[in-house]
C-alpha cells in the first residue's frame, strides 16, 4: 500500500509541476512578417516605422507606453490583445498605438 500512495503522490506533484511549467513558458514574439502585424504596420523597433505611410508616428511612441501593452514596467516584451497568444517587443510599434493615460 505504501508504494501505491507514494506513486500517486509523485504523479500528482509531477503533473502539477509540468502544468505550471507550461503556464510559465513565454509566448512567442510577433514577427513583422505575421499577417496581422503587417496589416497594422508592426515593427520591432519604433524608429523603423514607415514615416511616409504613418505620418502621425513619433519616435517616442512604442509598445511599452501604449495603452494596449500588457507587459510589466521595464520588461523587454509583453502581451498585446491585438496579437493573441504572442508577445510584442517593448520597443515595437504598430498603427493601433494609443498613448497610455
């Protein structure tokens, strides 16, 4: 009986550890070639935004200070609801930029 209890306990602990590892894994970064990213003019570096196509863009605008950015302050990347399941560079930019209040 003891071996069975130990096995069940180890199975539960092992499964929990695997599940928490999956949750903690970082989401992939959005690629500039991604269809949604292309349609929004997303670039990984705000300075690379097409100024002719997006004349209202300024170099101060970047994902890190956008209202949609879900990364922690000081992080290099974070989530964005425009790119579900992926993360954006904090220095990135797209045409959906909205200044954080």
